[in-house]
């Protein structure tokens, strides 16, 4: 299977943010991720 991946590259966080799979787009900033983690911890 590895022989089929001739032009693959590792994506950075900014590269991943530029991928839009839907009309809605969420930018994953460090602050946003910290808020998600904090909210999840407060629910537990």
C-alpha cells in the first residue's frame, strides 16, 4: 500500500484548517481547543 503514496505529505494544523468538507468551517485555534478541553472536563 505504501507504494501507492508517492506524493503524500504531513499536514500542519494550518493546512488542516484550510480543508473545508462542508459549508460550515471551524477554525481550530489553540484557544478554541483549550475551551473544548475545559468544557469536557467540567462535564465529567
